[in-house]
């Protein structure tokens, strides 16, 4: 390659290098941003699923408490049931993929059935029939709770799996961005080497030209003779 070709190549690469570095960096940041948003969203979904799982158990606990305490904890049960109803509404807005929606629909229907049977148990307690209330709570109502708990557990497990997969995708995107930046950095290093080689060649040619000029003898001018 001639000196001129090397010089032109170095100039072109000097222009392209920063542009390529910027493009790769921006692309990597965009991908990481998208993956981070997905991780954040999945983390939020996982938190919602965990809260549903907790509230299902909490509702059942307070129901059993008021059933065996003659109705003393009924207000705590209703507050917990209201929290579960509210969390189901939040989940309906946030958990919308094709796996989440049927699970939420099932859980919502199970919750409604649970509350309908609770009204029956509560009426029996108000009629001074605590044994029937206990029979309902420890029989059909317990089975309804177990069905709710199983659905909530399935939803929580799904969200945990999706969160893990999303975090893995984020790690892969981060590693890929790092590899691309390293490749660009190596390319920049090659550009620097090419520039140094070109500069060395130019300096060498300049020195050789200076030596050549110094080694030349002045042209002799003939003396003027007598006319």
C-alpha cells in the first residue's frame, strides 16, 4: 500500500471510528434500556402475584378467626377480603398476557364463590348456630380456599419464572453490548496503529527527501570569457 493510500485510509477510519463507536454505544444502551424496562415490569408483576398469594392466606386466616371467636374478628376479615378484591383489580390491569389472564379470571371467580359461601356461614353464626358455621368453614369453604391458594401459587410461580427469564435476557444483552464495544475498541486501536505507521512513513520520506536535497551539488555557472 502506498503512503497516500495509507493516509487516505487512516483519514477515513478516523472519521468512521467515532461514528461507529457512537452507533454501537447508542444501540447497546437502547437494548439495555428495553431489557431493563422488561425486568422492572416483570418484577412489579411478581410483586403483585406475591401479594395476591399472601392476601388469599390472610383472608382465610381471619375468616377462621371470626368463625371460632363468635364473630369478634369479622371486621378484620372484611378488611382483608377488601384488600384482596382491590389487589385483584390492580392485577387485572397489570397482568395481561395470555397466561396471566386465565389464571386471574379463575382466581377472581374462586374469590367470588368463597365470599358467597362466607355469607352463608356468617348468617348461621348470626342465627346462633356456630357449629354449622364451623362445619362450613372447615368443609366446603376450606376447599374453596385451597383452590384459591393453588391458583395464586400457580400465578406466583409463573411470574417468578418470567422474572428469571427476563433477568437472563438482560444479562445476555449486557454481555453482547460489552462484546460489541470491545470489538469497536479493538478497531479503534488498529486505526491508531495505522495512523502511527503512516506518520512514521511520512516522517521517513521527509527525512530522505531532506538528505537528497542536501547531497545535491550546486549547478556550476560558466565564467564569462573575453568578448
